[in-house]
C-alpha cells in the first residue's frame, strides 16, 4: 500500500516537473544544466531534451506551394563522449535552381552553468560550413562553441524547398529523446499517406485534424501531430540485420495532387497494383524489355542447343553474366538502358536483369520482372514507388518458378544474392497484371562435413576433411573463397583451428554453380589430445567444435535473422590409438527449440578401435522473435556445452 | 584524434604515376605478355609508368605522368590509381584514361569530364576544402589494362612528388621511370630508401628506372610497408606553401620556418584567460604540477574537431579563437595549450608526429613536411613530457598506444629538433588479474575477478566506464569468450588518472564451465587470461617481423573445488624462456580442496629476422597449449 502511494507521489512530481519545463527557444533552465545523468538511462552520453519539427507549406504567386521544415532541438550533453552531438549536419538536395533546398534562420546557442549563473554563447560564423558533397547533395554543417560536460545546446533552423515530397520524420535517435512534438500541415491540394514504422519497438500516437486557412486564399490543411515523451535510444544488436529497420519514424508518401478546383489532377501511387503499373510503364522499365534487335543474332548462337525453358533461362543467365558486369548500383529502373549496358558491358541491377527478361521473352520463354526491396531498403510501410529499389527475373515452367539475378557471379537459379532476400517480390506480367511472389528460399541449404581422425601414437591427430555445400551455403562460400589464391584460402582455413597444418587442398566446382561446392583437404593437428595422468581427453569434433555462443545479450528487442533455413551436418570417424580403450563417452542428445524451429542432435557410438559421431544442427525457421530469444540463447548455449564434452580414453591392461 | 590532411598521404601515392607516351611498345597493353614472376604475387601490375616532374619555379611544379596498369582481379582495381585531388592551388591541365581488354584492344576512352568529381571530405572531418576526381570504371572481365595520363600544376611546393615504384602489397612493376627536370635551379634535397634491395637503375641525376619488381606478399607482424619498399624522397630547399616562402636545408631550418611562419602570432590569448590560469596555479611552485592543472583546464574547456582549412591544413587556428569557441583540431588545441602553459611560465614545444597504433617515425635524416598529428612537449630534466591535446579524458603525460616510442619534430623558436618519445617497457605495460573462484559440482562457478592495467594495457582497457551497462556486460562476455553461459553480476570500474591505473572489479558466474565426462569434471584453470590465437603459419616467410610493444601479464586464480569432488590429476606447471619473452604457470594444491593457479607472461618488443618467425610461432604455440592445460576432478 505504502509503495503505491509513493509511486503516485513520484509520478505526480514528475508531471509537475514536466509541466514546469519551458520548451520555448532560449528558455534553457538551470535544472537542465544541473542534471548530471539521464533519469531513465544513466549511461546516456547525451539526450535530446526537446525535439520539435514542424512541416508546413505556404503559397507564393511565383512558385506555388513551397515546403518549409522548421527544426528545433535542445540537447543535453552529459559527458565528453556526447560531444559529437554538438556537431550537426543537414543534408540538402541540389535540384534545379527553383527547387534548390536552402537552410535559413539558423540560430544556435550553447548554455553553460558558470558559478551558478547561466552563460550562453552564440554559434559564430566560424562554426558554419557548407560543402558540395556530390552532384546531388549539399551538406550544411555547424559545430557549437564552448561545449563542456553538462552543457545544453539548442538550435533552430528552417529548410525550404519547392519539392512536394516530405522527408521521413525521424522519431528515434541513438540517444534518448525526452519530449518530441511533431506537426505536419499539408494543403488539401496534396494528398499524403502517413505511416509509422511497424517494426519499431516504440509506437507514438498520431493525431490528425483539419484546419482552414484564409492566406492567401481559402483552403483546408490536413494536420498530423505527434506529442510524445521518453523515446528510448536505439541500440544495435548482432544478427538483427539493418538496425534502421527498427527505428521509429514517420513516413509520408505523396499519393495525389488536386488542381485549383480541387479536382483530382494527378495520382501518384496508392496501391501496389498501381505502383507496379507506374514502374512498368516507365520508359526505363517496360520499354526496355521490348528492345530485342541488338542482341538477336548473338543470342541465337548461344541458345541453339537449349530446348527446355529452364535450360534456356540458365543459358541466358550465364550469357548475360559474361557480357554485362554489375557496376554496384541497385535500381528498379534501367540506368544506361539495356542496349547500352549490353554494348558497354556494364550496368545497374535493372539493366542486367531486364536484359535477361527481354532475352528470355524474345525466345518465347515465360519470363517476368520481379520488383524487390533489398535488405538495406527495408520493408516498405505502404505502397510507394520507393518501396522497390531493385529488380530480378522470374521464369515460369508449368507450376515451377526459377528466380534469376544475373548481377552476381555465383548466384544461380533460385539462389539469389543476400541483398535480395527481403520481404516478398512483386512479379509484373504486363502493365495491368502483377502479383506477389515468395522469394525467400524454402529449400534448406546443407553443409555436410566428413571428418576422419586418426589419433597417432604421439597424440597428434591427422586425417581428412571433405565438405559438400549446397544452395546458399555454397553461394556464400564461393563468394568469399573462389577468387582468392589457394595459399590465401589455406591460411583462412587454418585460422582459429589451433595448432594445425592443412595440405592438399582441393576446391571442386569453385566456379561451376550448377553443382554443389566440394572442399577436400588433409590436416595434421598437434594439440588435439590432452594427456592428463595416464588418460587421454578430447572433444571429438576437434577444430569444428563451436567454442562460443554468439548470443550474449541477456534480452533482445529485435529478432535474430539467419536469413536462410539451413542444416549443418558432421560425420566424424575416429580411429583410436593402439593400446587405449574408451573409458567414457558423451551421452547422445537431441535438443529442440520451439516446435523444431531449430533442432540439434548429437549421436555417438563406439565399435572396437573406432568411434562414430553424427552431429547435426537444423535451423528450420531462420527468423527468431525477441520473445523466444531467451530460450533460443539457452538452446545455443547447450549446443556449445554438448560439443565441449570430452571423450576419455584409458590404457588397455597389459 | 587528428590526422592532418589525409590527402597528402594519398596524393603521394598518386604522385607515383607516369608520363612519356612514346618509349613503351604496344605489348604493355597486352595482358598475355606479362612475365609469370610478376603475376604470381600480384593483383595488379604496373606495366609502364613514366612521371616527369618539372620545377618551374619555387612556387610552381608541373607533373606529367603516364601509367599503364594491368589488373588481374577485383583486389587490383584500386591500383589503376586514376585519382586526382585538387583545390584552388592545384590545377588539373589534363586527365584522360583508356581501357584495354586482355589482348590489348582499346575498349573505352574516358575523358576528364567523365571522371567522377566529389568532395574529398572524410567522415571524421566536419569540413575540408578539397575535391577529388577519379575514374569510376566497372571491369567487364579480368585481366584488363588501363592507361591513365595526367598533367597537373601545383602552386604549393612544400609537398614534392616522391617516387614509389611499388607502393602496396600484391602489386608488381614491370617498368617505372621517374625524372626531375629542374628549370628553376632550386637546390634539391633527395634521399634514396631501400634502393639496394630492388632492381633500380640510375640513368642520370634524379632520373631512375625500376624494372621487374616482383609483388610483395603481406605477412602478419610485418613492419610498416614504408620501411620495406623503395622510395625516392625529394624536397625543395626553397619552397612556397601557398604564399608563405620557406627554406629547408635541414630540420633546424625547416623547424625554424614552421615556427616563424606558421606559429608566430597565433598564440595570443585574452587577459581574462591568462588571469584564470594564473589564479588556478597560484602558489603552486612545481612546474609540472602547474602544467597538470593547466592541462586539465584545457581538457575541460575544449573539444576536438577536425577542420582542415588555412595554409594547406598546416597553420593552427589562432589561440584566441580556440579560447572563444572551445574547439579546434590537434594543431589548434596543442598551440592553445602551449599559450596557456606559457602564461604560467611552463615552456613547451609544438611537436609534429605520426599518430597511430602502429609506430611510424618522422624521418630524422630528411627534413620535409611529414607527420599527420601534433602534440605538445614539455621539456623536463629527467624525461620530456608529451601531452595529447585532442583528448578530453587522457591522463596528463600519457601517450601509450598512439604517439609512444617514435621520433618527432619539436618546433622550437631557434629551429627544429628531432626527439624520441617515451618508450613504455614491459614493466610499464602491466596487466594483473586476480580471481577467487568457487566451482560447483555441475561444472559452473562463481567468481570475483580484479583486472588492473597500466601503460599500453591501460590504453586498451580505459574508456569502458563510459559504456552503457549493457555494453559493459557484452564487453566482458567477449573478453572472456572462453567461458560459456557467462553472466555478469556486478561491475565496478575505477579510472585512476593520477597514477594511470585502470581497475576493474567484476563479479560473475557461469552455469557450465568445467566439462563433464562420466563421473569426472575437466577444468581449465586459466579461466580469465587465455591466449588462444596462434600467429599465421607461412611455409616460406619472406619478410622480417616486428613486435611493437612489450608487455607483462600476471595472473593469480584461487579455485575452491566442490565438496563432492577431489583432485585426480594436475600438472605442476611449465615455463618457457625465449628471446621473445617468457612464460610460466604453476598449479598448487592449497588448503582444503583449493587450487592456486599462477601465471606470468612477458612479451618483448623487437625487430626480428624472418628466419626467427618459426621460433616466435613455436613460443606462442606453446603458450596456447599451456593455457589450455586441464585438471581432472573425480567424484568422491
């Protein structure tokens, strides 16, 4: 009972304190300057005490509506590690002269408490810098004067632009935000679709309203506002993929414009069907596919022997890979045009994969482009042109599909580069027909390892390793190891395997993507066996043992994403040294995580001078949710523990 | 930390490009004609390079260069070197590149306007006024060949193009030629480095040809590439740095020039600040104590920021401005600290150095613009004290890990002077780990661990106190990654800056550490300081090797065994002595079912011949093996 009252009083105190804060520009308080650490996150190096972002449009006779974004932030810097927050960068688009973005009305002050009195210092001219970063981007930066531990900085500026599209409003930083006020007022002539990132762990409340203005004529404004307290800092976690996918932010997509009579003038995009159509009808997309003359003769020579559609697809994929190299750019639209890409031998993802679609269609194969949002583009919040940033090719034969991305040397049919494996794909048949397709692998990739071990009389171990890798594990192994020298490869293999020497390395099918990758080598391991007293001890997986649980956090806010389902199998055959027998073996064990989403088995048996071990880890569902994290961590930890268990050998009598 | 004008380092790389178009034959474009020995350790081969540097006057240098590079694989793409940094004092007269296929057929021509043109600003910097143009080319196939021609006029002659016929690992050179045409009769200072180890011909004065230099393979523990590759260093004895003229016969001259032309007049500070520091130090007689107070004053008042403006990024921001704004870069902060110290009668010198974990020296024999960082030196009878002014947290006089053990230039009013910075010995770079461990009968344990570090090891550990609790916990889970299922219960960190000791007290536990086998528990007693990495094996090591810093670790762990188990087997210990250092561990049974594990490991800095690498590796292999030593407990 008592505690309840205490809580209520504390809550009350906080409310009072919150109310007494003054967030007007320049009204920095002594209390704010005196604060030594953040009340919710004592390790925060800095905190945003207040963030206000206001987006509005005003009408001018010469330019029509112009967008203004007014940003006001007050930041408390607790210690020296927070000093980076005293430097701010504002990115501006350099468009045509009238859409040119400008920063103006920049006011900024640093506040320090000196002998109990607030001293403020203005940002000086020396602290402002502008730099043309590239053809399209200008960076305006400023750095605050007299930044000391405990100081508060405050700045306010306006960015104005003729663009109608609105930048994402970021609602979560790496440091906590105490209070955030957002107000976005858009004229009724432009229709925006507002959405919050559903994957963020913090969800602010959106309030919408409408208001009529008379200036300079009567029209209505749609208003979105957010008023929130205590947004926690975003902290990255291993195996979570792109952490920005989990950042709390508000996106606004321009969907339509009305004319002066408030009648629909232009629609941009509203449904995925329309998005697909808009993209397809672009001259950099659909029209590209129709160009066929420039490759016709050469293509005919390539596919002369192919009869089956999938066979043709694979031939075309190989042909395009040999003719056109990826320049590293993503893109759903053709950058150079497929003809130029073909002639010059380089292009972006769209150039290359639309060329594949075009060639296959010209051969009468049922091929279509599939729009993709790559992993770093995240999962779009709503139908939008920006929701797609990449395109691949799909080939259909009866009920079967083959997905092709010819940008990567070691990708193959249905084995796509990891950047593509995100969300789902949008297959476009023509300008009026499009549909979702699954692009995630449903077939497990398998890595199987045979390890033969002979324990020698001097207690070293020697033997052979042969590995067989399929699908995605083969793709990644080839990507990392096919282009390095054998010596380099050997050195990589020896790394972290203890006192080992590897020889006779053979990497079969290193470039032949139609077959599994195979790896064979021989080894000599000096530190495999411990002789303690008159017994021998060793963990039977030797250098393939997992030594460490990579999941170290006590709890997670974001999922673990292994991306692909896979299976990792080991078959170990051990020949014991003469004069020894097994004294004890680890027990057989089967572990399961969440209805076989992941499974581990450890089987061991002995037969005279031989031991057989079969160990297998299956990740059946590669996406592990935060609620299951603790049990998954425990599952993994037990795998590590099991693999470290020792076999004990004792001397034979006589 | 401050890295002065990265672009100069880069432009030196890029300077090594070439010129005359008439003397090489067509075969330089054909990848099939490369001699096998040049291909074996190479990602790219410089087929033909000719660079002519014309000294027009003391404020103008013209470089005309032609370079033909064959690239064998994707790792070789960067060796095309078709990059040009520029600013308002660097004029690009010509830039053009041609691409050839494997057989030497031209497949593409890239004109100057087709080069990418971007700001050369680096991520660490808030502002730099440089730009860069570079060739952005996606290769169709390997191998391919690029010819890159350029002509550039430099108005800043303090940086003179050097010649490096190879400047990286896995790069070989078929033909590289360098020639200086001195039309201004300005005296040159030159220095040939490592020429004796490479096939280089001196055609005439300041005219060289290198032919058939084979690629160098990178190996671990290799000293810096700078000390391996051939290099022709050049500087003008009379030069111009953007309007400021200078004389450079030796370090004394050059240092004097820096003092007079770059530093003089930059060190005024307001009277109020002078009064403040005087007030702060009043009654303190000892010079060093006064310096400590002033250093702390500066640390609390300022912060580091990278801004690259002013004379080629070499003139410090004036002290008055630093005082008013509270931020600057390494030059401005060092210069400001110098002014503050002067106000309390502590003399100090502006000191130019190469900053970085790996040790790189200012070449004491060759005066020229060098270094990438500035610190401050307070001369003292016993030992010079060096101050890092860009850090707000660094202890006074502490330089381990960034500017220790290397030559530096003191910029004194009477001229430059080369000194060597503090060397931290094994005894200076200590780590002492002690632990009390209670093992339970399922193989788990609870422990109280204390880690104390000094010197370079202090540098590696400090700063942890500023991490979040979550990240501190993660840190220890990584640091002790040999322990499965580790949970960290309590962390107490203390950064004693006065004595420069970092101390970490950690309470932790694990539910499974000792592995089970039937009725036995197998325990590795070295729980908290295990070496597990063996240096890379080379069947035929080519390069000598170097250990940059000495250190010493001592460990003492007391392990309480569970009641239900007793000791079955335990080694007494081992020791190793080698020229690289020493190692020993001991195991003793003490008291009631208690074990004491003690360990000492010392590694000594030094430069060693490649033949000794195997012995070094064996030394480390043995340590890895002994650190895995196990004891066996059996159920009673």
